[in-house]
C-alpha cells in the first residue's frame, strides 16, 4: 500500500534539473515529524513549507500496489510518451519508495529521481539522487547526484558537507514564509546565500523558480 498526498505534472523548480518537465509524486509522512497536529510546528526542520499529511491533495490517494500507482502517475504524463521523468518527494519518500515501484516506473520508460533528507537508506535503481539535509541526524545517504542545502542554518553550515561524494552542491535561500516575522528577511537570506556561493565556488545557487512562476 502506498499513500500519496498529491501527484501532478509540472516543471522542476530547483537544482540541476530546473525547468525540466516532470511528474511529482509527494508521499505522505516524514520521519522527522513528531506526528502531532500540525507538521510545521512539530517537524525537526522548522522551516518546512510542505504539506505531507493525509491523501487529500490533487491526484492523491492510497494505492494497493506498485502497478496501480505507476499507472496513476503514467496517466498524468502528456500523450507524447518521451523524456518521461518522475520525482518522488515528500515528506520523506524513502519511507515508501521501494524496488517494486522503481521497477514499475522503469518498465513504463520513466527516469526516476528522489528528493530525500538522506537519513534513511534508499533502494537500488534510482536514477537521480538529491539529498537535502534538514537536521543534525547522521546522513545515511552520503553520496549521490546533488546535495541541496537550505541556507542559512546555524546548526548545518555548508562545510559539514563539502567532503561528501556528490556531483553538485547547491545552496538554496531559506523560504521565510512560514517563520516568525522577526526572523531575517527573504532579501537578506538571498544575499547571504549569493555571497556564500561567490566566496565558495564549490556551491551553486538554487532558487525556487516554481514559486517565482506561481506553479506547482
């Protein structure tokens, strides 16, 4: 059984594949959430801007097996079945993504990406691994394609991650919309991130372009 908060067709807004059309499958649940009433006030990552509770989002629901979910996601792709790309996200997708679903998506011709907090092991066969550290918990996934760090976080400075085995390193200015008003302004956060990348060129700037474009 798979529980999906929402699934939709849009453009990737962040990181290396910015601008690429993709199906996004947002699984329900997160291992960094305490399970109380509201995830944003009880998650270990206080800047969380994602609703991962329940199955009531667009195209969400419960799916009995990998075949059913794969067919559901396939139905969201345009009629022309080329360059198919699916991004599994959450919450924490490693709680549900398994080899059966990976095989089912591959059989339909999809390239598979995951956006994970990196604290849980991943199944084999994922084509693109993006790790976004959220807490000081030890990273189980310490190599992959891209590491994307929300910046600034006093407890997670970028130098903690520079020796890890990733192809690309991104800093993404913290989305301040769910934090108290007395925190640092969005403009200041962007300037800090830009300045850090310029002084530390191992890191690239990642912007949430989907929010700028007002798309999912």
